[in-house]
């Protein structure tokens, strides 16, 4: 039972989805802090209502733009992503590498290709001696 559960957890798609969900949640926090701390006070200042708040920032027309809360959210986001990377991504990548799969890696450059002189197809492997489309000899 535990082996089946481990296999379920180590499926590539599940880990990718989990990492994406965590990143989306952290990014959502960052966006919420930006709107709550900067956009909302600026909009309120334009309409003339007032509610102040202490901290790092400035006051515009009686509204406090809380730059400190937004900087805190950015720092939280960066720290959170570093933790997710080293706690989830690095161990999972090394586990998958040991099992023969490569995940979360930089894309490999495309293989070199050559063109067929007869039909002008440009996606033939360099080692090809015949064109796979027209069958002509390729030098």
C-alpha cells in the first residue's frame, strides 16, 4: 500500500501540478498585497476618502500608500519560491534522474538538420542519405 502511494506521489504530472499550484498561490499573495497596499489607497485618494496606516510609504491626499507591506510581500514570495525549489523541485529532480527521467531541466537544443535539394524539405537529420519526403539522394 505504501509503495503504491509513493508511486502515486512521484508521478511527474502530480509534482508539476503541485509546484504550479504553490507558485500560483504565492503569486496570488503578491498580487493581493500590491492591490491592497498600493492600488486601493491610490484609488481611494483620487476619490477623496481617507484612512491612514503607519509604516513605510507615503501619504497621497490623506491615503497611506503602504510600500512596506508590498516589499514584505515581495520578500515573502522570493523566500517562499526558494524554499519550494530546494524542498520540492531539487529532491524530485534528483529522484527522477536516478530513475532515468529528466524533469525541470533546460530544454535541449534541437538536433542539427539539413535540407533536401530536390523538395527543399529542411528537417532532415544530418546523417540522412535519402529524403524521407521525396526519396531523392541527399549529399
